[in-house]
């Protein structure tokens, strides 16, 4: 072996050793971020369980379900501000959490709009077990073509579909809108119709909360809603993201109702690390359709 070849071999060895160190360091940092996120969810779940007055347990809060951190904030907001009328799109654990908050308040009504008979029956069973039925009007109807305003292009591969508008009959003076459906695989910007369909049914101080704003589609919807309907939008770095839309009048609400999140810089900078490390708990959009 010549001296030149030996020098090149030494350089290659040093390069491989450094690359190994860099990869190990990145993996360690990523693992710590995921560990912190999991801890944050367990901590939120613990506080949520303390606040709830239910005797049983919530449905699983992984996969398609709302995450513990945002459910904790949702419960706290309702008990602090005491809304009279709440509408949610997409039933499940959030339905039980909202209904429990209303029962603790001693007033209010939740209109829960669901497209799946399967999930709707599960939600109704949970409500019956916890004697929360009086606080919820659960309305189920299969998704159908939507001809109103939408961000989904008219020539899109999947046409616009949404909940039957008839399910909104009799609803008025909505104080809080919680949007966690329909599934993203329904069509592009599948959740957009929620505000156009309810715009004339909102109270003056209404708020709209959009789950899953880690996805760009949900952020685009929030931005369009803010522009078209005079809302101010804020984003909070919960596990799956939260977009909160408020009107100027609602700023008078007590500050305790404002979502708060404690995160490290790493949590804010890194996204979807669970998937990269094989720890992704979310279901695919196809599985959401059920």
C-alpha cells in the first residue's frame, strides 16, 4: 500500500467514525424529544383524570383520538367560561370530556355531530355508562355531497363531502365550536365547511377550536376562516396542534381559559419524530374512515 493510499484510508476511517458519532448524537436527541412528548401526554392525562368526575375510563387517547393535552385544556376552558351551547364535529373521547365539564357546570348542551354509526354507538354507550346522556344531543348521519363554499378544488380527485346539514337544525347561539372531523381522507380540506355551515348560528363571543393543526390543511382552513369571518387565530404547540379562533369580544374572558403549553425548544423545533423512530401512534387517514 502506498503512502497516498494509507492517507486516504485514514481520512475515510475518520470520516466514518465522525458520521457514526453524529448519527448516535442525533438519535439520542430525537429519543429525548419523543420521551419528553410522551411524558407530557402522561402528565396531561393524569391531570385530566383528576378533573373528570366520571367513574369509568375514557376511550383510548392514541391514534385518531384527541390527545390528552388538548382535552385537558378543553375541559378547563369549559369549566372556566361555562358556555351554554357547544357543537363538536367528530364524537369520541372529547364528547365524554365536554359532557363531564357541562355536568360539573350544572348547565349547557353539547351537540355532537358524527358521521359513523359505529363510532356513534360507542360514544352513546360511553355517555350512558357515565349518565351523561342529558348533556349531549348526539346526531349521526353519513357524509354526503357538499355544494357550499369549500377550499377543495372542483376538479379534485375526491369531491367535497360533509355532514348532512339537517343535523344542524335547531342549533343556535353556539359559544364553542370544536372541530375534529370529518376524517382527513374524506377530501382535501375536509373540515372547512364547519364554520360556513355554522356562521349564522354563533354567539357574539363564540370561539372555534381546530384540532390537528400540525397538518398544513388544518392551518390553511384556520387562516381562511380568520380572513372570511373576522376571527383572530392563534396556534398552540400541543401534541397534534390546536388552532383557536376568537373574536375581539371573547378577549374579555378570564385569562385562565387561554390554552397554555410548556414545551422545550426541542419540542417546538422537531416534528413527527415518533414516526421517524418507529413510535408513531396515529392511524392513517384511510383507517379514520372506519
